[in-house]
C-alpha cells in the first residue's frame, strides 16, 4: 500500500513520514487593517496590495508615511524579515518571502502573511514553495470564495492541511526550489532585455518622422531612403476556391497559424470555405482590429476569412519579406494606423484603399535584407530563451508534484 506521508522523490539522508498539520497550528497567520486611500502617498513605506504581488512589483506602487506605518503596525503588526506574504484576494496564493529588514505594510483583505520568522516548526523558504505545490493549489481552489474575484480568507488559510518534514529537510527543499526560481527569473530577465534591445533598435534603425536616414545603420550603406506610397509596394490579393487547404487564424505575435493548432473550436460550414482567401508564405494579412496592430505575416499556406485583406508585393524582387515583417508589426507602424483608422468601429478591418494612402521610407533590397536578418537573429534568440524558460517551468512543476506529500 502506498505511503501517502512520504514524497516520491527525497534528498539523500532523509527518511520517515512527514507529519500532517494545519497551517495555523505551526505558524501564526495574520491579516492587516486597510489603510484609507487618503493616507496613500507616492513615497515612503511600501503599501503592498495583491495586484502589486501578482505583477511582481514587490515594493508596490503605493506608499504610506513612517508615522502611519508605525501607528498601524502597533495595532495589527506588520511583516518582518523571514515572514511569507501571500495574496488572499483576486489571484490568490501568489507569495513573497521577505528576506530583508526593509519595512513594508500589506493591505488587509488583500494580502495575508505567515509569521515564519518566529515559527519553530515551519521554515519560510519551505512555505514559500509549498504555496506552489499541487496539494496547496487544489486546496485553495476549493477553499476560496467568490465567482469573479476570489477570496482566500484567514479561516481557510489557518485550516490549510500541510505535511511537514524536519526543519532541516524543509530548508533543503526550499533552497532547491529557490535555485529554480532564481534561474527562471534570470531567464525572464534575459528575454526582457532582448525585447528591450529589439525595441531600441527598431526605433534607431528606421528614420524618424521628417527624416530620410536612420540614426543607426550598417556599414556600407549610404544615401537617403525612398519615400513611397503603400500601393506602389503592395497589392491586394483575393484568391478563392481552395477548400483543400487548411484554415488559418491571424495572430499579432505568431503571424498566421493553423486554426487547429490554437485550441479554439470555431464553428464554420465546410462549403463556406469556398469564399475564404488563399494565403501563401511571404504574404501579409490585414485582419480585424487593425487599429490595434492587426497585420499578420505568413510563413505557411492556407485559407483565411474573406473579411481579411491579403497583401502581396507588387515586385517581389525589390522587397524583402523579413524587413516588412518587422515594419508592419512594429509599435511605430501600429501607432501610424491611427491616422487611417480613426472612426472605424471596433472589429472592422482596415481596407486596402485606406492602407494604400500611407507612405513608407524604405532602403534598397540589400539594406532591407540586412535589417531583416538582424532582427530575425534577435527573434531567434528570444525564442530560444523562451523555450528554455518553459523547460525550466515544466521541470519545476514535475519536481513539485513528486517532492511534496
């Protein structure tokens, strides 16, 4: 018979069953009083809400005075070094292990905290990880109240079942998962830096308004970029009656993707696909909500909604697909769309006649190719880091399932 008080995976040197407790039996759990918004400041002692923790803003965006902090601290207490904070309203169970002496106050009814700093049975580094364990996640789902906004209140928090090994084993488990979290955070930061770098280059490697040359340019390229209207570069394509091709959906980040791959069951009659438009690799699709950035590139062949506009180059030999992929999905271009989409109701696609009025500053094909390849390398690096990040998260999830009772 399986022993349910012993994890599947355990560090060498530890044995014996874990002891079942209620969380409130091994650590004091506290709520704080809400501080009126009339006392909120733009600087001072951080006043931490659940939304701040969910968005990784550990210090929050709101503050209170030192005097207010001391007053409320005397009434209800405040988190100290070693305590574990966790959200109890909205997205419940997001944690923060306080490992410094800097003062912070938490919003009552939004964030609870466990006094692991004074507990003799529970390690803060262990409890911080425990909130991500399958057993805790399942318990919080059942114990939280509310339909739209969830609440994990003080009573169910105290009644949370928790199985505990020795403090030494708790600490080793906590440190093991902290290493995972540190690596995940580092990987996320690498992705953020690459994204920031990409946005910086997008601003500098294309001419600003009123200028004809970019601030940053590859060696060997000189002269002004040409100022050309969109209808001299692109043409609208309406190639129908390809019912044998797969149906595609548009996405701003991934471009055109197979509808079957996105996991959304969209109903349509097979006979209606006769009116769907064929999309080929190297073309672009103007899809709905264009004023929110609705230009999707395509690396695949398929058919898509007749409401969409398919763009192809007037002369493929003089234009580089990769270059235009980054132009048409850039924040600068999306903002420019406002000049031709003003007054268009939500959900209506921009027409080719609207798009054709825009002007673009473009270099020759050689410089286009160089720019496109440069940004592709950045995107490839981002994709690699994202895969590594997902692998780290999946590996952590696997260990969470096997290292907790």
